[in-house]
C-alpha cells in the first residue's frame, strides 16, 4: 500500500470514528434523542459533530478503499 493511500485510509477512519463516538456519547452521556432531538445542549453539539463526520468519513473511507483496489491493479 502506498503512503498516500495509507494516509487517506487513516484520515477516513479517524473522521468516521469521531462521528461514531459522538453518536455513542449522545446516548450514553447526554440523555439520548427524543422526538424533538437531543435533550441537552451537549447532545445537540454531539449530533452536529456526528452529522458532519459520518458522511464525510464514509466518503473518505470509500475513496481509500477504491484507491487500495486501484493500487493493487498496477
């Protein structure tokens, strides 16, 4: 695996992991989510972090995985 591929994969994992950690934090530490959203201000902040990190991390991971397969074909 090339160095740039490894860096993209690592970055995608960190971003996606941050989003997953934010979602888990909402449920464990910040009171969960009801029909009208999280119950605390910290819960709202964690929700915004999750909504930013999960899609970005997913797309970065997809890019990295496709790059790994592209590097194998060379």
